[in-house]
C-alpha cells in the first residue's frame, strides 16, 4: 500500500524553476521583440539562475528577479540564437547569433521533432530504399523498418562541415511492436541534413550481412509465465514521511536543499546544507550531472561514429520519464511535476519527473559491550531524490542519496537495450560479445560527469590530495608496520586534473581553511571515488577530443558562470577541445576560492547474453563523506524506538533491529 503525495510549486525563491506561466511569457516576449518566424524551435528555455551573491542579498518577501535563457534554432535556415529575457520587464536583454558554420562548429541538442523527422527523411530516400531492397526486404517490410537517428559526431568529412546532422541506422521488424534491436541491418548508414531535409551521404556496403530475424521481444505477452512464489513486499509509513516540502524546498533529517531541473541536466540540487545543532552549514551550492558520453569500440560503418553525449546532444531533462508508483519508486512518494518548454517553446508539464522517498538502508551504527551488557544499534535511513531518462536504446537513472550521518551519494543506474550488430553465420563478433545467434553487442564505455559547486562551511574552499605510502624500515618503523598519509594542496587548476589510484588509496578532501573543527583542523568533506575506468579511445581520436572530461577522474576549477558543462556548451557536432580541458588551460588559482569540483566516473561494458533483450541494472557513482566536518558522529541522536519492527520467521516473535 503506497501513496503519492501531490507537489505544489510556486515561485517563492530566486532558484525556483520557471513556472508554466513564466515559460509562456518568456516565449511571447522573445517572439514579439525579435519577430521570430513560425519555424523557430527551442533547444532549451529555462531559468537564468542568479549568482550566489544575488541570492544571498535577497530576503523572502522581496521581489524576485526572473530571467529566462533560451537557445533557438530556425528549422528552415539552421540559424541558432541565444536569448536572455527579463520576464518582469518584458524585455529581451541579449540576443546573439551562434556561428555554426565555422570551426569548431557545435550545434544545439537534437530536439524530439527532429528525431522523428529524420526517420521520415530516411525512409523517403531512394538510395536507402534501394539498400533495403538489396537486402531482400519487401515494400511491406521496408514500411516496418525502425530507423534510429543518432548524433553524428564530428570527423571532418566534407558532407558534415557546418551542417545540422544526424546519422541513422536501421532495424528490421516483423511487427510494429517488435524489439528492433534484435535485428540490426548492417552496412547501411544515412547521414541526414535536418535543415535541407534530405540524406546527404549514404553508406551501402557491397558485402551484405544477413539480418538476424529471431524475435527477442520483452512485452508481457512475449515473456515466459511469471514466477508464482514472489510474496508481497509492502513499504508503509503510517505516520507519513519524515521529510517536509515547501514548493521546491525540502527538509529531511537535518538536511535542507532545493530542487531544480533543466532540459540538459535534468535534476539539479541547490543550496544543499545540514543543520548542525541549530546552525545550517552549507556543503554544496549546486550539483548536477552535466554530461555523459558513450563511445563504442567497433570500427565498422554502423558503429565507429557512435559516441553519444546524452546530455549535450539530446538533453537528459527533456527525455525524463514520467515515473510510476511501485515501479521506478517504492514507498510513500513525493513527486515533482516539472514545467518545461517543448520544441516550439510552449509550456508543458512533465508529470512525476522527479521522485523523492525514504528507504531503509540497514544498520548505521552498532556496538555490543560484552563486559557490561550494553547494546545499542541504530538503523540507517536515506532520502532518495531521483529521475530516469530514456535516450534511444538506453535508460539511465540518476539517484541522489542523503544519509543521516551526513553522507552524500550519487548513483547512476544503467539499463535498457544494448546497441547491436549483425554477425554473419558461422562467424564470431570481433568487436564485442555475442548475445545471441548472429547478434553481437559492441564493447563500449559509459562516462558521466558530475559538477559540484562547493560551499563547505561557506565561502573559500581548498582541495587537498591524499595517499597512503608504506614507511621504509628504520628506527621509526622497526616492525615494518607503519605507513604514512601524504597530503598536498591542489593550488592550480592545471595540476588538479587527477586520476584515482587504488594502490595508494588516493582520495581528495574539500575543506574550508577559514573554519576550524573541534581538533583544530579545517572542516571538510572527503570525495570517495569508486573503481572507475577512463576513456580508452586513443588521445587523438574524435571522441577523445570531444569528450576530454572522461580522461581524468577529478577536475577542480574556480567558479565561472560561463563554465557549466564538462563538454562545453555545444558538444553536438563540435570538433573538440572544449569543456574541462579548455577551462583548465587558464591556470587559475584554486586555493581558498569559490570552487567547482568535477568528477568523471563510469563503466566499461563488454556485452554478454544476459544483457539481452533488456540488460539488468549496472551501477556507477561516488560518495562525499564528512571528514572533520562534525564534532562527533552526527547520528548519535537517532531514536532507538524507530524503524525496528520486523518479524522473526519461525519464532512468531517481534524482532528488533535486524541488519
């Protein structure tokens, strides 16, 4: 038995997302001021977020400055503009044209309208239809072919320079609802100009690989009979949740933060802090996943160019799911309905885009003292704030967890359907793993980058790097058991592009040198990096140049409002070199400064039969844990009486604190 709590959101704070009325007003102001044509489309239209100082100067009850930032595309000409709109003053403050025709190029994200339009363009192309016929498809079968537009990347080819493009691959289907990824059509790739509305280049390889035609559907009717031994597992909170929601503001177990949402990033956490004995202590001003990249390790025509930047090339927020009770989230849930601008700039609402609920998380702390019989234990509870985005074949969940001991965690969940390749009978697939007869899955990597505008105990933060080193034998280590912890300040952003090292246990602390803890050290948080790969593509490759953020685990930069994305502002068809590698070339000081910590993490995926037809969840992420931030374990005040009702099976008695 679960219940959904309704969300209300009014603009009561400078960081509240634009309301539907504000989106409509911003669009109307822009169209009126600039006489935009009906062919204008919006890659984004969202809140122009005020800076820290402006927010700090504002007090509740005073007027709120509300501005919108928009990126538009003229579908007829390809012209791209950036606009800054003052909603209250009903004025366009800035309107600039972006040059997409000159190196390093760079286009706004592919919009949903273009995704469907590209499929129609491909299916109308005589060359593509001839390629399908060469592979034995009838007219009826051609009509059922699934066409997947994919971001085209950048390779310096004449046909792609200065154009707004997608590349498209195709999949055979016997019925309209079939899982097309079971039947890839190899050797046919269409490069589609989204402005000229035509195929400008077509790959149709002479050697024909037979199309795998085994149906691998995953709808309920196609699956085997469900298990009958699964008993109900009900999550109930008869007294309601422990969190409080006021518009976009949330308070839970001493935590306080605000929810935000953008077309590119999806979920944003603002002003995250914790109440410590009556004092609200800030930790992060803003946190979000700003980019992803998924490079593939297959050099053949259908796959070498695949390297989707899912945030910058599509928009994680625009592709967010409407989450459903009992499936994506379980328990007593608070949903946030998010106002968004559609492709035409019109106001729409994404229902249930963000899910928030509490979860039991086992034991938090425990000790039994055998000498005295004193036994105390407390269960852990965490707050979950999440959203899911479906980007073509893959589905990604982004889950922020807050714990009662002050820990912060981000977990990316990867599921959905793998990209596939047709394999000729009797041959093996050299670029990945076989997942079925005649069907391979290309080896690939998933990289995420989280941007954290830090504010540990307020302004002025420093990042230090630490490692464990064995001390040599000597008079100060006569038994060989001593090891040391090294520490160094990362003082310049050029020196702060770093890699994790499990052998030395390398870790990083974000501290406030202007605030001392109970033992006279700077207060801080520790970044705990989980085992994670780095990009394996060669340094000079297209994807490595465009996704340079994935070549290091940790980056640190001074805050600059223009540096919001790990891959730069326009990664779609960008020639490369933008984003974090470009930011740090400035060589700015990062000691005792307004800092942004960027962390890249991910997963290398070698496909296997168990990944098909829908892959089980894979996980990647990191933690931030208090390190000298509190006087003691901040969860010592948890009540022993809560969260302890359970049943000992077979004994018929109430159990207590089962871990």
